[in-house]
C-alpha cells in the first residue's frame, strides 16, 4: 500500500496566490517546450442524458510530478465534477487526489497570463476583458501579475454582471476597471484582449484590433464554436497551447482554416516552445499575437503539485491508501 493525500476543494482554495500559480505554470510550459510530453483533451460526449467526460494529462519531469484532470459536465446532475490525480514522476506512485474545482480559474488564468507574458508587448498597460464569470476573473487577476495594468474595460451581455465584475476587480487590482456597453468599446485601443466566454460565435470584430495587440482566447475548446473571427486569426501570429489541440478543438483556428483564410503553416509555435526560447514570440511592437488556450494537463499538473506541496507544509488533507498492482492483481 502507498499513502496518498486527498485534498478537498475547500482545503486548496486560497493556498496559492495568482503569482505563484503563474510561476508554476510558466515553468511547466517551459518543460513541455523542451520536450516533456503532454496531450490535448479526450472528450467523450454522451447524448442522453447530455453531458461529456474529459481527460487530459502531462508529465513534468523537472517538477517531479505528472497528472491532469478527469472531469464530467452535464448528465443528470447538470453540474461539473473535477478530479485531479497527481503522481510522482520518478516512482509513478500516486501523490495526491485533489478536488480540482476551486483551482480551475486560477490555473487557467495562469496559463493565460503566461501567454500574455510571452507574447504581449512589454509596455502593455490596458486590457479588454470579454466575459465576467469566474474564468474572466482568474484571467485578469493572473494577467495583473505579469504586466503593470493601468486600465481595464470589461464587457459581457448582462449589465449587472459586468458592473459587478468591475466593482470587484477595482477592489482587488491597482488598475482602474470599468464596465462598458459593447465589446467594440472594450477592445478599442486595448493592449491586451482576453476572451473568457461560452459563446459559439465571435465576440468582437478583429478589424477593431490595433496593431500590437495581444489576444488571449480561453473560453472555447469545441471544433464547432469560436470566440475569434477570421480577421483576428488571419492578422495574428497564432500560438496555441498545444499544436495537436489546434487541429482537434480550436474552433477559431479550424473555422479560418476551413474557410481558406489561413493554412496549416499559420500555427507559429506552441506556447511552450515560445516560453522555452525554442521559437520566437513577438518580433515587433506592431505585431498582433494570439494565444489560443483550451485547457491542458500542463497547467493542471503544475498547479496541483503547487497546491500539494503547500498542503503538506500546512498539514492539510486526509491520507488514503492505494494498492499497487503487484499487490492488488491477485487474480482472485
């Protein structure tokens, strides 16, 4: 038997701050860029009751950990459940099992912030946020750790939601955060644009992007849905989290590819390759860049290990036992 730590969502909530998540996730992407393995999600869709089961994973040799998410959404309960197994990358033994719900906006926000740090202009100070939910909050809080933000404009269709977002973020950030009445008003003259929506169609007009803008799109991982229009993809240096995912469920890229607006060579590099210095990121202040983030085991395993270490130091969690196959596979 081996002892494994079980951590509830409440126990891991608040254990790490946005900057710590960003540091852990940045290092994880560097490892992937230098050759560590990671695969995009496997999504199994069920028709009745409607729902899906998703898995994805990564191995982070230098961190000493490997793991990812297994989660379900929909089905009869009409909810989502995030299980995060974490393994030792040397022995293969299970280190922890986390309820990964509370870390989700933070680890996804960290991935977006790593994209901003790698691809946005160094002097970027203004951000447009399209969306006002938990994921949008995680993205903005993490982005504020990699750039000195002065102004943030937020748009979402429901006035009360965008105003509540602005009020909350004004208290959390040094930047001035204001709600605006349209996506166009948010995007106009923004240095960084973040989309965090469940929209099936583009949420802003790519013609409105100023030269030098960086876009992080993280709300869609469906081949038939897209947050970004053809103009944005065509104008941009396009960087997905994983190249294989761009061909699988990056709807914005796939739509532009199918329309003949771009070709296969339009994928500049994976984010890890840019972070590791294997491929260049931004090459001019006039360049438009896109980081297309659909969720991977990279940020998940890195964040889970960060929380695991902090939980151990704090004496949190409950020990459970797992039997190795050598003991459990008895044939009886």
